[in-house]
């Protein structure tokens, strides 16, 4: 599937992340967990990156992730937004826990 071009540019040290869907979840007993009972994934793909924040000395501090990186982020990280009927998360780069 080709990557969709996003027409949005985050500011400062913010990034735009598309959550990656998890596979069908089952309990240990084999019961399939419905979508309404699932927690949202804490894994996503970076779709857009801001230029970085400005330090107190006036130097730009680059964002550590780049477009296309697969990342892990905190459970309550970011703000959910919808662009062209697709759901995304806007978050600061500090909310990223790891790059996969």
C-alpha cells in the first residue's frame, strides 16, 4: 500500500503519527475481544515531523524521529485529530518511547 501524502506540517518538536492496527486479540481461553473492548494501540508510524524546537541559546534542536519510523508511545500521549476521515495523533517528540 502506497503511503498517503499528508498536507499538514507540524510545528516545533511535534510529530503526526498514524496508529498501527493490532491483530485480532483473543483471551487465553480463545474468546475474541471485540473492537469496543480493545485498548488503542500504542504503536504507530510517523507521518509528518516538525522542524524541531528552539533552545534557550537560539539553536534548533532537531526531532529524533523521521517520517516513516515505526514508534512506541505512551498510553495517554498526544491529541487525536481526523484528517480526510483518517485518525492521527499529534504529539511532541518527547512522548515517543522508542523507535522500532
